């Protein structure tokens, strides 16, 4: 295990760390760091003030050693963006990619923030994947949008009017849930705000940080067989895919080609052509009921399907347990 997973000096000590600016490479002075415990919800515990050298230390929060207790988050507000850094026990940190490079051998944690940019071209959408699961008059839909902010020097995209806009094909029949998962690997719930005067259109205003992010949009629609799934893409992606739970659910569209099948799950993927900025495909059939019994332990896993047209592999589904439950 790397040294970060063995914070020998952490046992019995208090959590300490540093706030660094990823744009300038310099410490960030005179900001506040909040520790939030993740147990039954998010429970604020303590706020520490950063000194002139970018250092902070808590008086009530133990360092992430074996006796640190439940996991938590460090949160820092900077230039209109909130940055979150997970805090875990030693064993959990050893297995968590979001902790890589953040925790030192003494248990100290570095929180990285960035200068802000209002340039819409700060990020691109590499892929927009749509998973559909029709069953008994209802169609569960999971949209996954893969975003990359590759600004140089790195900056976070911030826009009070919305950093990402999306439109649904119809009014959802139940709850609309949205989350954003960045390089830290932890999905952060988002509030979908309706766009005034535009039916079934929403925005989120969460900053798009440097690096790769995945936006997850989950909802259900009233289903009739066949169903014409038509929606605009407010942010044009490089590729669009639709994923079905198996051969019992068919999709048809112009300029559609097969993009592979996952042997383990049985899911099939198809690459779609865009008609302008719209996705347009027809869904028919129903998913088998036994797929509802998906293992909830796999709820956060990613299923990969190889694309025979390219050397790359792309992610087409996450949150399997959430969608099929």
C-alpha cells in the first residue's frame, strides 16, 4: 500500500491539512474549511480557519486513522465554487482512488481549489449515453454525460445561470434525480432547476471542475409500446449511445449501428447519429422482470462495453442498482 494509506501519526491526533490553488500552485490563505460527517445524511461538525500559509487544523475531528470513525467531507468555498475532499479511515483510504495524492503520511489532507472561469468553452462533452428500461407501462431512464474540463492552466467553470442545461423527452412521472461525479469519485447530488418558459428543460449550477466529470440524470417516463424517444441535446457531445437491458428491448433509429454487447449483464449498446442537435430513436418491447433483482451492492459500479469501431473503451452505465430497483 502507498504511504498515504498508513497514516501512522494520525492515531489520537486531530485532522489537519492545507488548501492549495491548483491553478497557481500556491497555498490559499484566509478561507474556511468545513468538516461534514457522512452517516445518516450530512452532519456539519466543525469549521476551521486557514492561516496565511494555507494550513488548517481541527480541534474536534480526528485524523483519518483506524479510529477515525465514519467517513466525512472537507468543504471549501472559493470563487463561487464549493470543493469537496473525502476523508476516510486508513483502510478505506487505501482502497479509494479519490484519496490518492490527498493524504500525507502524517494524516494531513490537501484540499485543492481552482480559480474560476465563466468561459462556456471551458469544457467539452465526450459522450452522452442513454439507458432505457421499459417495463409495465413505465420506462426507467438513466442518462450519463461524460464531461472534460481541460483548461490550461486549470480553472473551474462557474455560471450562476447554469453550468449544464438538459432537456427531457417528456414530463417525468416521478422524481428527477441528478448527481455529478468528478475526479474525487463521489457522486454529489444536484438540484435540477427548471428553465423558465421551456418545457421539461432544467439546469444545474454546480461548477465544472478541471478533469473528467460524469453527470447522471435519472427519471421515469410513461411508456407505451412503441415509444418515440425524442429530445434535444443542449450540450452537443462527440458521441451518443443508447443502451438496452437485452434483446427483449429493441431500439431503432436512422444512422444507428451496434456498438457491442456486455456478456456479463446482457446489455446492448448502439451508437446513434444526430439529426441536428436531437436524439431520435424508437423503443419497443419490455425488459424481463427478473432484472429488477439486481445486486444492490453493485449500485456504484461501472459497466464497460467495448466499442468495436474504435480502440477506446467507453463507459455506458453506472448506478445499475439504482436504475433497476
